[in-house]
């Protein structure tokens, strides 16, 4: 059975809302043999009802974020987004899972935001995560699944920390570290 962590920010998590989240978001577990703990953050900022979902699956993080004027509609929208991601990357994910190239453990959860007023260039958010060994294609797939513009990873061959990123022209770039 899949476990859920449902948190609220400026919104009360009623039993009905929790049940709806677990029922709707639980639907994506049918695509996979095993799913880690699903993290859901529901928040209300002004009139925007936002839903953020993170689903760890066999070393891959699926992530979706949607907002609307109704919390239940936002939940439905984020499920549609996650299912589109799964279908879009289905072949690549099946190949990775079958080959055993994905690790069983998912990235550690992002850390807390910090801000120091005295800094010339203030850092407003910090994240820590485990940098997993993988090849460039796997890093690009992970970046796309997270819907990010860049992704930090450890090259499986060289053990160097590298970055893949999405260019303005829609293609991908690779920044390789050179530790001379």
C-alpha cells in the first residue's frame, strides 16, 4: 500500500480533502510495481489553490505542480500532468527499469529555504540532494520528469559532477566539471 504525506499551507486538510488526494493521486501507482512515499503540498495564496506532488518511483522522481481557483480542480490538473509525463517518457522509463540502470532509492528531499539580509547576493533558497551516478541520457530524462531546466548528476563513467540543461532552442546542453 502506498503511503502519503499530505501537508497544507494556508489551508486545512479535512478528511474529505485527504481522501480525495489519496484517491486521485493514488491512481498513478497503477503504472508502477512499487512507489515510494508520495508527498503532496496543498497551499492557498490569495485566490490560487496550488498542488505540488512528488512521487519517487524506482530511483526517478515524478513531480507535478498546478494551480487554479479550486483545490479539487488543481488536484485533477496535477494528476493529468503527471500522467502525461508518464506516457511521454514511458518507453525511456521502461528501458531504464528493464536494464536495471536506475537505482532503487530516490533523491533525498529538498532542504529548507534560507535568507540572510546582510549578504550582497542573498541566497533565498537552498536545496540538498544526493548526486547519483548516471549517464547523460538518464540525467536528461530525470530533468524532464522533474520539469526542471537543469539537472545536477554524477557521471557514471568519470565520477565527475556534471550539469545538463535545456537551452532556449529546446535542445540540451552539458556542463562537465574539469578538476585539474
